[in-house]
C-alpha cells in the first residue's frame, strides 16, 4: 500500500522546542537492556530484563537517563491475568527518560488484554525507534467461501498463519467479554470494501471443520461476499502505546503493527508530540489490518498533541480523534450551583467549564468556579459532583426534569479537551471510517493527505449522542490538505446536540477551510456520515471561511453529487474556490441538507 501516499514533508517544527528543552536538562547516563538479561531473539521472555532496567532508571531520581535497546525482537511475556492497567513495557513515575533503539527494536506483546507500551504519570519521556506487535494477534482473517443472506450467515475459511476465531481472546462470547466485528477487503488490492456493511457479529462463531467457521451477523449479507477477504477483530481495552497522566513526552519513529484497541492513546496528558510514527500491518506479512480501533485517540488533555510526518493505515476505526467529554446536569439547586454526573475531566486544575445552549448550540462559559466536591443524588445511580460558581449561571435543563441523560444540559471543561491539537503533514489511507475527528477547539489540520477512506476525511463536530464527545472544534484551521478517493462527504461540519431548533447555527464557529484540494471523490459506500459524492457538509455553523479550495472531478460520473450541502448556517464566506476549474455557483452547486 506504499503507493497510496506521497512522501510526507519535513519534520514539524513544533517539536523542536520540546527536544531543545530535553537537551538542556544535562548529561545523560546510559543503561543497556542486555546488561539486565535481555536476549532479543524473539523467543526468550525479555520482560524481566526490561523491568529490572526501568527499576534501575528510577534510581536516577529524574536526572536524564537513556535506556538503550539494541536492535532485535524482544518478547515481553505478560500473564493475561496481570493487573488490567499495566503494560508489557510499563514506564511509571519517571522523568527525563529516553527509551531508544539504534534502528528498530520490535516488542512482541503476549497478552491481548494489556497495553503494549505504557507511560504513566511521567514527564519528559522520549520513545524512539521502537515497534509494537502482538502475538497472539488480536484479529484473524480469511476468505469468505459461502453466505446465506436470508439467515445472515457468513462462512469464512481462515488463512494459513492466522488463529481460529474460537481462541478465547478473539471470541467475544467465551471468556472475557469484548466485541467482534467483521470487515470485507478486496483480496487483490487489500482495500476495504465500503460498499458492503461492516458485520457486527452478535453470536458465537461455529466451527464447521477444515478451517471453516460460520458467523451469524446482524447486518445485511450479500452473495457478493464470496471470494472477499474477511477480517474479524477481537476488540479489547488495550492499546499499542498508552500515555496516561503524562506531560511533555515525545514519540519519534514509533510504529504499531497490531493492537487490541487503539494504536496510540493519550489520556489526561499534555504537550505530547508524535513525529515520523506509523500504524500499519507488519511489513512483509499477508495482513491487511493493523489496530482494532483508532490510530490516535486523545482525551482530556489541557494542551492537545502534535502529530506530524506520520503514516496510518489499516486501522479498524478513525485515524485521529481528539477532544473532551460532556457530562450531564443532574440537578440545579440554585442559580450558582449545579450537580453533574461525576467525570474526572471536570475536577482538573483551573477548570474552564462551559455548557451548550440548546437553542443555538453555542458553548457558553459558566465563569469562575468556587468549589467542586463529590456528592450523591437520590435516584441517580452514578456518583455526582456539586459545582458552585462565583457568579450566577443560566437556568439549565436537568436530568430531574427530562429523565434522560442525553436530553438535559451538558457541562464540559475546555481545559481538558486537547485544545490546540496539531495534525500536520501526515498520510491517512485505507482504514475504516474517518480521517481526523477534531472535537478540540483551536486545532490545526494542515498539509495532510487523506486517501481511500469511507469518509468523511475531516469531521469538525461534537457528539452529543452516543459518545458524548466535545466540544466542537471551534476555531479550527483546515488548510493545504489533499483529499483523494474519499467516498462520502470530504469535510463534515456539524453539531449533534439533540433537540435542535432552526436557531441552532452556532454549534461550530470560526473555522478556516483554506487551500485544500479534492480529487476523485465519491465511491461505493453504503453507510456513514454525510453522503456519497459530496465535498462540504455544513450544519449548525457560523462565521466560517472557505477560500482557495480546488474541487476536481469525481472518481466516476455515477458518484457525482452536490458539492455543498447546508443546514442551519449563518455568515459563511466563500472566496476564490473552484469546481472543475470554474467558480462555484451556490444556487447550482449547493442545496439544503434533507434530514
């Protein structure tokens, strides 16, 4: 799949101040993992040696230290019943540590229920020239040999070298609960086939013999499945690289070849940079798949990550998703006080709390906070937080009034939503779903290439329904990107807060969509956000600029749609855009969104 993407640009300058600060800390001591017993042959269990080396690193008490891993393959044996939040390579409570190989050290992780590399409560950690893979793999793949559309049955012959789907970590209906989803791929090109529904597998797989297994699915099954490659994931809560509660860390040339969930997850972190990283199937292998979930998932950080010069492909979900979380308002005892469902992002230092105006969808500041403390509400099952503000706040819609957590007002902390995330000079290609989901405000999406995706390529929106993610990407700049073979809406701008009125035009504000190129858009696609053959889907948005964008031809005439779709918008500026070499005519090239 290397031919899918052009070469990425020079390294992002945003990482340089961080690297300079690391260099100024002082001279570094060096530890070699082989001095602690590591073999690096891919067979011996090298995890005890890594644990011993990291224990030694703690003796430096924050002084700079390098843990050198000679190039090789290191099997990190971790029992499946280990503590759930540990990792095969666990870096905890350390500062100014660099973990690096000369060219590449491959870390083989043995428990599909645990993170590969974990960086917990640490500062100034650098990971360099490392790769993560899992054995056993957290997915399997084969070829569809028969279907029964009426009974919704799919028979798959598992390919040589892949595990049977009855293995406990792959089977969501035996042992530890998980989820099984099946995806269809072209066996020649390796591209995901979005003209077929993803298959949600709700019942236990049945072995038919001779390496053939039968799945019953809850989705539409077609005779055309036969002969297609079928990948089934055993999704678990374990990431290839997980950073939690850490600051000013840098990942350089770190690759993830498989993971039970996301490739890279940043949770409650700040100032994290990833440069020249990759998510892709193991090079030289017959795999068409990489990680079971998102490429990069960032939540609840004060300052968002910088992702630059990286290549993500083959994932089972979005390439990038960054933002924070809404929590519902349960009660409002008086005009200075609210009680909300408990969420850790609310209690971070210096909270900057906002709520969503259900009439306009605008995010409204609630002002300085006087006090936050835990409490309980009779009849509400989950723990709550009582928040007292310095000044009066608006009257909110509460759970006590609606009886539904999605129908009441929501609170979010702008100081815990990855604000200012930068996604620069990357390539995102041939994976499930969307490219970049920018929930965080003041983000930058610049110089990237989005290729062969179901779409949208970029989503600037909150999710006030199923995921309760937000806020909504206000102030994001999307510029100088290339979108090629995006099947559904290329850029999707929207607020999904329930119960919208015609006045809901301020869900997303202050965007600049500038200098992007759209080519070969549209394609066979049966489900997703937006519509096939559309460039801009714009709803609940105000005060946005669309300038110097170039829209070429669709991939085929059958996929030609309306370039611009609009609903509940105000003050949109269109300047110097072209559609197939001609200025757009908004009467001809746009129409209202129908639903």
